[in-house]
């Protein structure tokens, strides 16, 4: 009954369906009922299971019950906030159709060379869209974001769901194109909490490991960009000794201590002895050595 009443309160057009504008304008009321929605367009799409662009009452009620929404005691019938919000020109639906400010794609260029440079990447946007701090706000954002990533609703996230989430939910095409960074972050995060192994196996990230996944996505993406910058001779996504030595000044700026024998360091990183440093090898070394351009500061 409460869920039906909530839906009726939001339904300013009285057609027993909710548009994206109605849902977006009602966010403050939904917050008063117990949940803060940080990603309204995406949450709307998740609730709209038949994909017709409108939330049916049955769909809203199912979502409200699942989220444990609860009417507050002093809730009244003043719906002016909805009418004024729509009248003021809140065009959530037009934003939704336009893609919500999607980040321009950056496809790898010739020879696998990454087409964006460190200075052209919006690091602040990446940090904002991957909320990995321990603050209460980031925790609330992560809770909602995990549910949006978890397409199957089984409380586990697969690599495919992570891939899709970066492209369609947080809309970071630049990161989405860095498959080695995504793979490395996922492989590291899925073993972060041995006490929360997924029942489906070890190839999934659990809710308790999601913060680690977001943090490692940021770290490995930065390392991928730095790795790509060093790969300046043949752009083959491998570092030769010559490329590594030529990057000596840059490596020191990124945190490598003075006095390090770079040839010996190269051999220690090149674990398979192939004469080239692969990204996985560079990333493992970079994390251990705290190599960073402080991109997110």
C-alpha cells in the first residue's frame, strides 16, 4: 500500500506511469523515503524493465519494496515541488536521450598506441565517477553503482559486467578502451577479500571488493597512460630497454628513487626474460614502487 501511495505521489500526470522527468523531480521526496539516488537516469532505466521509457506502477512498487522505502510520518500532499520542477524546465528526458554528457571515445591508434595523452584526460571526471573513498557519500554512491553494474542481480560482478558498466553506466569511454588496465584491476580486486568469495567461483568481484575494484581501475588506468607514454619508439605496447632508459627522467618525476640502476631494474621487471616489459609486468612493478603522476590530486 505504501509503495502504491509513493508511486501516486510522484505521478504528477495521473496516468499511473512515471516519466523520467517525474522520477527526477521527485528525487528529494524519494530521499525522504529512505534512499538517495545518485544516478537517476540509470536507475530509471533499471526500474523500467520493459524498456518502453516509462516506469509502470508495478515496476515502481517492486523497486520501492526492494529498496525498503518507507513513508515518513509528516508526509503531506503538497505536490507543488513536482509541478514547479517540470514547469521550470527540468528536461531529464532530453539529457537521457542525448547520453548524459558521455565522454568522447579515445580509440587506440596505429600500433596499439593510446590516442589520449596524460594532459588531455579529465582525471577529475574519472575520480568523481569512480567513488572509491571511505566517505559516507562515496559509500552511498558505490552501493547504488554496484547494483547498476550487477545486471544479473546476484550480488556478484563479472568482468563482462565491469566492462559494460564502465561504458554504459559511468560512461568513461577513455577507460573502457584500456582493456589491459581493466583486466588487471579486475584480476587484483577479485581476490582482495578471501572471506567473501562468490559462490559462483573466484572469477567475480563481490560487493565488499567493489571499492577496491574502483580504486584499482583508477590506479591501473594511470599506469597504463604512463606506460604508453614510455612506449614511444615502436608503439607496440611493450617497453624495450632503450625505451625504458630514455624514460629515466620521466620515471624519476613519477617517483622512482635516485640512484636506481635502470638496466638492473629493467631485468627485474621483465620476469619472463623476453627482453620486453609487458604492461602487466610494468603495472605490478609500478604499484610496488608507488609510481604515479599524482593525476587525481
